[in-house]
C-alpha cells in the first residue's frame, strides 16, 4: 500500500511541478513550497538554514539526497515528493512565464504570498541556465499602479529579473527580486515582500552545508549574504540606498540562528512633501541590527523569535515571537501558525508601508492562521490579524486599530495556476468613524 501511495503522489506532484517553482532558488513568494521545506527542517531532514529567502536549491537537493524515504511518515513523504518535483522543473535549461493579474483595490497583505499593487498587470518572462550562470528577464505592464506618484505612473517595470554567476561556493548576483530575512510567516524586521523589490548587487554562499574551515565546524551550516541596493521604481522608499548583510548559522540540528545588519541612506532632498507616505519616510540614515532564532521543538513544532534594534536620531527596538505546528498525511499538509509583534513608538516603520492603504504605524499585532497544501496542486490559507496602532493626533486621516481576515485559494487551470486572494478589514478613522473595506485579487500564471 505504501508503494502504491508513493507512486500516485509522485505522479501527481510531477504532473503539477511547473506550477510549483521555476528558478535556481526557492522563491520568496511560494509560501506553500516553503511549508513543505519547513516541515522537513523541523524533522532534521533538511540541515541547511531555512530562514533566509530566496533559498538556494543546491543545499536543499544535497539534503534530500541523504534522506531514506522508507523511514518517512506520510506527511514527510508528501513534502519530500513535492520539493523534489519542484526542483526537477527548476533544473530546466529554459523556462518561460506568462502571468495575468487583476484586483479591485491595492492588496498588499503582510506575509509571503501574492501582492496586488495595481488594478491589472501582464507579465512576460524567460529564464536561461548554463553550467555556471543563470539569467532571467521579466517585464511587467501595469494599469493604475498604487505605488504611482508625481515622479512616474510606474506602468512598467522589470521585477523578477536577475543575473547570477557561480564561482566555487560563491554566487554573484544582480537582481530585482523579493527577499525575506527571518523565521516568521507574517512579518519581518528586515526584508519582506510587502513593497516592490529592491534593485541589488549581492554575493552569497551557494551551499551553507560546506564548511568554511575545520576550526569553525561547531557553527554548523553557515549562510552568508552581502548586498548593496536601491529601492526600485516608485516604491515609497525609492529615494534611498542601503548596505545589508546576513549570517545564518545552524550549530544544532534543532536550532537556527540569524544575524543581520542594514544601513539605510535616504535622500530627503529628492522627496516631495505632497507625496503619499511622506510623513512615514526616513529623513536620516538608519542602522538596523537584528537577531532571530528558530528552534525545532519536535518533528511537528517550531518556536521562533526576532529582535531588531534601530539607531538613527532615536534608538528604538521591536520584537516578535511565534510558533508553527505541522500536520498532514498523503492527502493534505497543514501548517498552523501564531505570531505576536511589538514595535516601539520611535521605531521608523518605512518597511511596513502598504501602497493603497494609509494606515497608522503598528504598536503591536497578533496573527493566527493556517495554510493547506494538497498533491494535486490545490492549496489555500486563512489568516486573522488584530493590530493596535500608534496614535498620531496630527494625522486623523490614518486608519487605526485594524482587524482583518485574509483568505486565498489556488488550483491548476488551463496548464497554469490560478490564485484568488481576499482581504476584509475593519478599522477606525478619526474618533468615532469605522471603516469597513475589502479587496480581492485574481492571478493566473503559466510556466513552461
């Protein structure tokens, strides 16, 4: 019976592998593939650090090759075959992409997943691979972009494009792609995918599992990234450059440690007072230092925390704690998560600006949700969030104390994958006014 199940599940995941992944790394936006990777990481089967995204395929494939599938539970085998099929598609020499999306409002929810920052978008792309290099060109055409301003309508961009060259165990990269640093699902004090991605030049270790030096073996797998970048297009922080670095360590099979630093250098002389978000944009250089931990309590449970210290005119900090619990069998995988975040009043929250949603800064936020994955390509999520805001009497137009429900569903359709994302939010405005708004987005992507 186990053999029959394995064959059926492998056939299903391979049939839909073009829908799962198409890049030399696991993309930040693929929350459902991330779910499978973290399930195996909890069990100690994936040994490379998994808190820095995008995540290179090479160490993942190395870890998968060492797994004895006969000893896996049904849920672990489900996740294993899903990752293997996605990796198999990503190894092709050429991959083409066509994406269509539309939404009634800006839908840029916090957390990994689809972002809709325009009413309509057409995206065309191609990726090429050879022995030591990979490259991709993506071109988006947008209508009524919510990050448009007086500088540009921002109706076209090149998000997702990159060029990478491998030399030994190092990768040199020029890219405009989404990143995520940290263990949480809903939020990060470092990079997240809430805004448009930054343009960056980077150097990274290709395979963290390879030792740096024999004397450093106690550190376990060592992940390293150094980058210099500029925020792209007409994103709220487009008038800023940054230098950032991150080190990920796995000294124990059950413990992952992340150390990060970033210096943001805004150009206030290029900012316009009339622009949206002007009051939230940084005017001085900001240095941010961070520490995050992820501990695998058992094969199904992970606990994590992140601390961030920000230094500019003021010194302020923020922190978050959370946990994940994985369940599953041959038919379905479930990832439950619960997170709480607190941010001090003087902490500049430029990273959390959401185009199309004029909201007050966050004081604290609680989030709970579940993600569901099946081998047929159907997946979904439901997430609840409740926020307490930093009150600013000088800006009564800002929405405060929002509560929201987010839900999404995706399935194969016409050789591609269709996704539907919905957000319903209730928030306060002024003293006695309550605002209820909703947004829905639809996206169809075909990769071949």
